[in-house]
């Protein structure tokens, strides 16, 4: 009788483990995949550069909703470089995340890179089950070229971030 009771306990525990694993895998394999920005990045207004050695920095954030691992890449064309009437500024970008991919959805922030080298290797974002949102912050830094300071004016650039699936 004691052996039968142990077999029942084992069977019950085994059944519960199978049900839990089936539930988790069903969500991952059968559930609808999603990846979308809840909102766009707002415009980034940099403070004026008042001297030839000054650096101007600012940022904007957007929420990315995902239910699997993704990576983010960037546009490295001249559209991403701050320019005005043929004049350009040294333009650098970096990304930061509100989660680190271990315990919360997110990734490791990147270092500042010039517009043409920014995210040439895509930034991984690791999804954590139960946390489908990550705040992504795009930082921009502008400065003058040492040998050729830019003229005064309104400088604009458009940086495009693209999200790609990489995992479940």
C-alpha cells in the first residue's frame, strides 16, 4: 500500500510538471508572436553648440513590446548625420535599455559610435517570459570637427532603428 501511495505521488508530480511545461511551451510555440513599438521616439532637440569644443547631447525613449529575442540595427547612411546646408557635425549615437536581459527583458547598452558605425553589429535584446516590454533609449551626441567647425544653423538627421527576430 505504501508503494502504491508513492507511485501516486510520483504520477501526480510528474503530471503537474508536464502540464506546467506544456503551458510554457505552448505560449512560446503556439502563441502569436509580436514585436512592435508602442510609440515612436519623440524628436531629439539638442542644446545649441556655443563654442567649437562644446559637445551637445540628448535622448528620446520608446517602448518596444516583444515576446521573443530580437536584435536592433540602425541606418548608417548620411541621413543619420546631422547636417545643414552642406555643413555637417560629428554625429554619434548609442542605445540603452531599462532591462538587462537577465531577470527583465532588455540588453546591454552600446557605446557611442559615429552615425556610419552605429549598430553595424546589431544590439541583442533578450526576452524574459512574463516581461514583454523594454524601454529603448536612443542617445545622440553632436560636436564640431576639430579641423573644420560648422556654421551656425538648424541641423537635422533621421536615424532609423530596425528590429529583427532572432529567437523564440
